[in-house]
């Protein structure tokens, strides 16, 4: 999807548009949905961030439609065109989603879908046609500009897929219309929640100067306590002290000591200790043993 937005954005730029294209990642794990946004205008674009009211939405995988995190229907209106890569027909999806705008599908046949290998190129080619402002020539030039480093064979395979999608969408070429800009003055007022304020001697910050973070006892957050077994410790203090993200391991005469007032219990030191001399002990267990 990141590549698809780059391809479409470059093609629009070559057609003389001002363009933004940007991906937005979800949780960094396999299977998380990824989004990419493309803005294009003949005038300078001053808006930034996500597109809240999209004119065109392309769903590369129909399994994302019911996933809340994918936000497929976020901000759509009766003027939005939605293209779904699916083996089912457009009317089925229009009924399922109770969608007021235009729904298109690509490819329409399950057999064709099985042959779809370059989904980013397909999305870019279909979008170029639906926008009605990108020629095949500029689309090809964009592909060559963005993909040439991968070799001519890769460029050709992606172009073939993009042109096939472009041609499949020609019956709907130019069906995407530019949405009207919303004035800030016309935007609905925010639904604020009014919170009562305490007197400043209660609500004001207790930190009145710089270099006072030592006064914040972040160790109170801890659930697990790292405990050093000095009989097993090799005094390779540069390992645990360097890896500690909060500098909560101090070294005195080559001996590591944990500052429990500021150790948050992330257990990175436990994972990094070469001789496994640091043990993770639940705070409740430690308190009982201390008693």
C-alpha cells in the first residue's frame, strides 16, 4: 500500500498536480492493517495528516472490511467511491455495508482474483483510471521512476497488472469527484467535557525547576523487581548498565547496583545479563520475603 500510494502520487505529480502521499502504519506486527493516503490539487496543499473525508477509498483485501482497526468506512459519504479487491459483486458489498456512495469491485471473478499477484500495482492502476486525470503514459512513467531499481522484468510485470486494472475500470473512468473543502467556521463544535479545576496549590506541578526528575519515583510503577545475585555476577557491568533505558543501574567499583526508586521493572537487564545473575521477582513475593 505504501508503494501503491507512491506510484499514484508520482503519476499525479507528472500530470502537473501538487501531491502528498504518505503511509500510516498500525501496530508493527505481521497482519496489522496499513493505510496510505494520497492528496492531489492544482494549488498548494496546506492540510496535513490523514484524509478525514476521502473521495476515493481502495480496499486491497476484502477481509479488512469488517476489521474495526482498518477503518475502511471512516469518513465516507454518499459522494465517496469505494473500490474493493474481492471475489464478490459490488451489489453484495453495497448491501452489506449499507453504503450510499458508489461501490466497484476488482477483479469481479474469483478466477481472476487468484491470478492477482501485484496488488499495489493493481490498486494504483485502477485509481489512476477512476480519477480520470492520469494518462497511461504518465502512469507508465511513474512506474519506471519508482520501480526501475528493481529491474525491467519487475517493472514490466507491475505495469501489465496496472494496465489491466486501468482497462477494467475504463467504464467508470473519472467517476471520482473532488470533495468540497470544509471551512473551519462550518465545522461542528467539539463535544467538550468540562472538568472542574482544583486550586493551584493542589493541581499545580510539584516540579518547579529543571533537573528534578530524580524526585519522580518511577519505581512505584514496578510490578516485577530485578534482583542481582552477586555470587553469579561477573561484574560485566557495562552490559546491564548500558542496556537499562532509565539509567537505573549504577556502577560502584565495578559492581552494578539497581536504583529501585527509578527502576520501572522493564526486565531488559534480566534478558541481557550474560551469566543470568539478575532474576525477576514479583514485588508481592519480594515484600513477603522481606517481612
